[in-house]
């Protein structure tokens, strides 16, 4: 088998998140098959620039000549067989695609979000699912200012995204990778040829055996505290549950935290603990106290790494029936799936697991087994070798 030289291309966001962690995990694992190097930029290069840099930012987001020249030098020095793209927004710009097409470099594109069909990448418009721009008309994004509450930014991002589509990117990319069938179906509807999209689920290697259980068992949320992750929906369900003898740990930071803390105070909710960001060792202590994990996202998640993390700790998961999340769960075997529209079903699901801890333990053990069989590194490597077999 020929070892390919692969260049992973990624524009880092202002704040480290699950997508960035996945990029490095993918690159490290792929080294078992091929030689992988990185070409990285960061959003801070534009957003943290001086006044003149910020004035130039919109033009660079459309076509960044310095990045093109730097990438050309990388390619000349490294003679890469394939570029594996993860994200080019906003610093790299669509110029990356144009350069690859011009030089005849095959592109494998990992789709972590919906950025190529939605200006905010989430198909979420002010707290509600929205796919009005799915077919390439981004006027609704401008009209509803659905990204950063700005018509100007939403509209300009729509123009850039439309430009990418008009370059023929959907058909010219050699292979697209989605993380779930839900994501694949949406991108097929958006215009990517179905035979060019392969579903490759994320993998996760447990760091050790499942965490031991301590105490009566708590509920746990782990994630960024932003609207799409649904922490507010979880608090609304916790209010319905009204359990004073149990604890809800909310692990993470984000822009929605002040609103969440106000909701807790205004409604007198008890047992809610905001831990903020925790390092690995600190998180492990919280997992030991957890009976189950809740993933209450209100957006069309492309996957759900927190589900795998929960199974790695031997805990079942309660998820909203939305996006890719229900694809991962075997209801009442490895977790529970509840409707996202009202807080009552989520509250009932939490109450049920609190009342039957033995069932929760059994579901967590089953989840750990599914993780080791279906979402392991070896299986992921086999699928990725199939992706790259056309060039080996």
C-alpha cells in the first residue's frame, strides 16, 4: 500500500472547541496509514488585527493572496498528494479551493458543520431550526441577520458561500466526508453529488476503564454554553423535575452562561452547579458522580462526541430527537431519545433514570460496548483507508 503525503488544512477558531480537537485527533490517527502534515491559520489573525487589518478583513475573507502564496510554497516543498480540508473560514478564504483546482490537487473535504450551506454553520436561526438557505439562496440570512446579529456580516458571508458554490466546488472536490447520515442527506439536498459523499463516524479511544460510581448519582451536561447546545432547555426540564435531592452539573463555558445563571436564580432552581471549564482530572471527578449525561442540543448536530465520551465513562445518554443524535442511540439500550419541543419529556427521562439506577448502569455498560465495537479507532482507520484507496 502506497503511503500518501496528505496536507491537513484548517483555520482555527477564536476558541478551542470540539471541531479543532477532532482535526488533531484525525491527523494523529491517520499517521498510521499515511504521512500527514498541517497547514493552519487562525481567526485571530483577522479579528485580532490592528485597524487596517480589520478594514482589510472582508476582502481577505473572499480571497486571501498572502495565504495562497504561503500554501503554494507549502505544496512546492512538501509535494503533497492530497489536501484534506476541514475549514477555510475566515482567514484562508475560498482561494484555497481555487488553488487546488488550478493545480490539479485532489481534495478530500471533512464536513464538520453546515458552513457551506448556512452562514452560521448550524441551520439555526435565533433558536429555531432553519434550512431556508439550503439551496443556495442566502437572502433569508441577510433578512433575518442570523449570524452575529448582523445583516452586513450575514449577507457578506452569504455572498462568499454562494461564490464557493458557483466555483463548482460541490462537484470538483474528489471526496466529501460527513459525520452522520443526517448531515449527508442535507448536503445531498444542498447539491453535493450523492456518490461523492461518504459517511465516516468519529471515533473515540477510552482513556481507561469506566469511571466508578460515587454517591446517589447526578445529571451531567458537558459542552460549550452557547444557544445551540440546549443548556437552557435542560434547565427548563430540571425546573419541571423539581428534585431537591439530586445535582445537575453543568461543565463548560460560553456566552450563554450569564443567561443560564439568571434563569437558575429567577426560578429558584436547586442542585444546579456551574463548574466552568475543567481540566481532564477535574472532569473525571464529576463523571464519577454522574449517573447519566444529557445532550439537549436544539440544532441539527452533525454528530455527538459527548455521546461517545459518556459511553467511555460507562454512562447512558439522554438526547433530543434531532439531527444526528438519534442515529447514535439504541433507545432504552444505550440511552434515551426524547422530543425537543417541550421540557416535560426530558424531565420524565431524567426522573426515570434517577428512579432506576440499575437500569442506568446497564445502559452505560451497553454504551461502552457499542463504543468499543462501532466507534473504535481500528474501524475508523479501515473506513479512511477505503476513502484513500483510489490514490494508493
